[in-house]
């Protein structure tokens, strides 16, 4: 994804999820949207500097904080990733970060 396309996608999602109806956020959570945002927030792709300049990370953070159900899902993913990091370090498997197999949302 090009940085400008990512920014536009995040802005469109923000606009959609800001509606008073909870249907959009419920559909977003059910479709795995928080997982996609979580992975994107933790990825350092080849365009990360340009994405940072465009404010993509800030938009992603705002999107996550927009609705409690989205924020809770991403918080669970962060906790699982942290647990995996600790297990990998404890067992000498390096410092890789992965997403756990737990169901979120």
C-alpha cells in the first residue's frame, strides 16, 4: 500500500466509524478490521517514514480509540503479543513478535 492510499483509507474508516450507529463498528470488528489495523500499526514497511510524515500512525491510533469495542480488541491483541514476546525470550527463541491464536472481538 502506498502511504497516501493508506492515509486515505484510514480517513475513510474514521469517517465511517464516527457515525452514531454502532453497526459500522460492529461490522468492522466482526470482519477483522482491528486485526488489520493492529498489524499495520506494528509493521515497519518500506514506506514507514513517509507514512509517519503523513500522520498514518496517528490516524490509526485515533481510529482504535474511536470506539470502545475496537480499542478493547486491539488491547487484547497487544497483550497477547506481549505475552508471546515474553515466552519467546524466556525460551530463547529471539525477540520476534507475532499475533497469538486467541479469538479477539
